[in-house]
């Protein structure tokens, strides 16, 4: 392919090229759009906050034990 060739670069151009070729199979985008599932996002945030809370409590306990050990 020379410098003047045009290749499909994005999903739209690839889909159009597939239609023009007459490909019988369905076009599939390699990078589908990200999920917009609000419930799933909120659940992940809740899990993340819970884990951070546990980490903070454990850190506080460790620091208290170190202070007690030094005293």
C-alpha cells in the first residue's frame, strides 16, 4: 500500500467498508462503548468506600498498638 491509499480508521469507516465489500457477517466493533449501568457503578463505589474504611480502621489500630508498645 502506497502513501496515497486510504484505509478505514474508525469504526464507522470500517463498517461502511464491510458493507461495500458485501461481507455477510455482522460487523463488530473492537472497542464497544463503555457500560452506562448506573446501578453497577454505584455498587462498585460502595465496595470501594467500604474497603477504604476498613483500611483506615486497620491503620488506626496498628498505630495505636505501636504507641501502646512503645509506652
